[in-house]
C-alpha cells in the first residue's frame, strides 16, 4: 500500500498522532521536500526519510517535477512494497504531486490511502480570523493567469515562492484590482516563531524581503474596490426592474437598433482621433448595448448573456482550427479562406448567390457594395486591372449624362447607383476603404467651407450674399491651406 500523509502547515502541534504513527511504523518514507519547518520535528522522532529536492534543480518545470515524483513513488512501491509519501500541509490541498499519484494508482490498481492533516488554508483562516462561509477562493500562484478573479470572495493565493513569482502574481492581480488595494502578506501561517502577517498595498507585494516557500497572500472580500462585468449585468437588471428607469424599461430590440449603430460609429471616431480615453468610454457604450439586448432576451425567456458568450466562444474556436485544432496555415489569406469555408458550412449555403444575399442589407451601402464585390471576385467575377474598373466609371458617368435630363426618376436612380458601385470597385482595387475615402472628402469639404465663411466674416460680408464666383475664389485659396 502507498500511504500519503500531510505534515501540516509547519508547526509541531499540527502534526496528527495518526501521521506520526504511520511515519514511525513504515521503513521507507519519502518527503516531497525537506524545506518545511516540521522536518526538524521528524528528525527529533528519529524518523528516517529521503526527499525529492534534487528534482527541482534538474527539471524544467514544476509540472515535470510533480509528475516525476509520482512515478518514482509508484516505482518504489513496486520494488520494495509499502511506502509512505509525506507532503507539506494536507495531501489534497494544492498538492499536484498527490493528484498525479492518485491517478497513477488508479491506472495500476494500486491501493492508496490518504491520511488527513491540517492544511495551510486552515492555518491562514485561523491566523487571519476569517470565516470561510463568506466565500473563499484558493488560487495556485502558478495558475493565476488562468483564474477569474472576483471581489465578492476572499482570495488566497498560495505558493508565492519567491520574488519573481510574487511579481507575476502582482501583475496578474493588477489587471483586476487597483495598485493601492490592501492585501495581507502571510508567511508561515500557524507556525509559532516564524509566522508573519502584515497588511500591505498590492504594488508592494514583490518588494517584501522575506518571500519564500512559506509565503501566501490573502485579498479580502471588498465589493467596493472595483467594477466588473457582473456589476454591469446587475446595473442593467436594476434599470429594467420594477423600480428602475421608465425609459430603459420601455425599450425593446427594435427600439435599440439605432443606438447600437450610433455607439459603434462613435467607437470608430475615437479610433480615428487616437483618443484612448474616448475609446474606453465608447467601447463601454457598445458593451452596454450588448448587455441591454441580453437582459431583454433574458426577460423574454429566449436567451441570456451566457448564451451570447457561449455562442461567440464556440464560433471563435470553430473558426480558428489553426489555433485550437491541428490545421496548419502559413498566411492571413489562408486564415480568411478557411474562415469563409467554415462559415459556409455553418450557414448551410449551397450557392455563391446565397452568400451574396446574406451580406446584411442594413450595412452602409458603400460597405455592403465592397463586401459584395469581394465575394464575387473570389470566384473570378472581377476586372483584371484597375484601368478596366476606371473605364467602367467613365462608362457609367456617360450613362448618367444620357438620362439625367429626362423625367424617368427610376432610370436616373439606377444609373447613379451604377456609377457609385463602379467607383467602389476602383477603391477596392486600390485597397482604399470607400467609407474612409468619402468621410475624408466630407471633412475636407467642411474645413474649406469654414475657410470661406471665416474669410467672408473677416471682410464684413455675409456668406449668403456672396456670388458663386467670389466663393470659388476663396475655395481655391482654401485648397492651398487644406
């Protein structure tokens, strides 16, 4: 049998009688590490042991060390029979080597018995005088980047072994908490003479001089220290609730459509202006619209925010087989090709026309035209050269000239549409976003018109009283400055 015992958090008093008896009665005792205060007490009991400390220096990662230790224990058992494996704290609390050992014993049908012990969590709860019923989250420092932090729970981060790990932990926590957040630095919890508990600012974590293998930190529950996604969901639910905002309660999916469009364009403006503060604000407004629609879906019983998140997560995984699967790609073009192929399969398109029809009609017409043209070009329906596209612009221009004087409004609309569509084609060939190009010209027009109006005011003339020739002269001057 393989017996696994815990040596407690470090104090002699935390060693159980059962653990001492097992250690004394078994000839072969293996310790994961000798770096633990209780080891001196074991020597006092004349308990002989071997350790696996050398593995920490000879291997590249802790995962590799813990897997190797577990396999060695299995090998020792098969070679000599009953063995004891002793670990700091409780065998089932933050002890990866024991988890590996349990799995290997199950695979090999080897009997394994775990003896309970006082864990470092018990010691921290006692030393900090906290009640776990209020909620405790325990995080391994080595896994902190994969964890979701939550101000609604007290959080223990264990195995903060050294300054480098403390720095990594600090950086991960700073993505959620403020740098002035008060945390508890805890070293050797429950070990008389060694225990040190002090309140520090989060930014000071990696500056502590006594960080070692006995170090953990505790972040108290504090609902007021930051705002997170769950706060936004709660705010929206309250706004839509019985005692919420009358306007918010009146809204539905249809009435909100224009706001989503407006907020999206304000994001684009913030990007164009390279204004990070504005971008933060405008992205928040877009996120609010997403949450708003999700709350309405929840109230109607059709979907909620979790469905939205699950859907986009699944889509991103399925559309990126080169990241989440085994597909190999060598360029962005291959990524886009695979994306379109997967999308067609998902949507069940059976023809290219179906794909064209599913380009959203609610898109701005220049963007929709460009998307349609790009999709048609993928099957070869496209001009060979930009000169061909430019000639098409001339052709459509003359067709507009042929019809603009008659009263056939439908024909004029058709020919003007053809002209604009052909101009979009030229923009696409030149890799110019037609929306950006037109907006650039609009802004330029406004700036030049401002010059005309300001010049007229400077000479004491009302712009509406100026002749077109006079305005044209000022326009030409404006062109030289704008």
